[in-house]
């Protein structure tokens, strides 16, 4: 690893998944204006749209997309334009 390219100002930061309100702590250099209280200690908070607790890959909950119905709907809608 190259020396002198990594920041020295790591600190504990709370990351909050906004989809399910899960909060986890890790070291980071990310800046934040907001704070959150976790177990009586105040940490800077970074809000996330999705994390390991809400992503379908990690949770095993996938959405089934009805592609066959969408294709049939498209074909019936534009069938009148065929010659």
C-alpha cells in the first residue's frame, strides 16, 4: 500500500438506513452536519437510501416483475398500427 495517501481523521460515524431505520456504527471520514444519539453517545450521522439490511441481495427478498403481462399490454396497445 502506498504511504501518505490515506486520511488520518477517521472517527466513529453512524450510518442510518432511511428505508428501515437501521443504524450501524463504523469508522469514516465522511462529513455530516447532523448528529444522532446511539446508546447515549452522540455521533455524526450519514443517511443512506439502502444498506445491507434493506438490499434485496442481502435480505433474500426479491421483487417479481411481471414482464409477460407488460409485453402483452405493449403488443395489444400497438397492434392497431401494424399493416
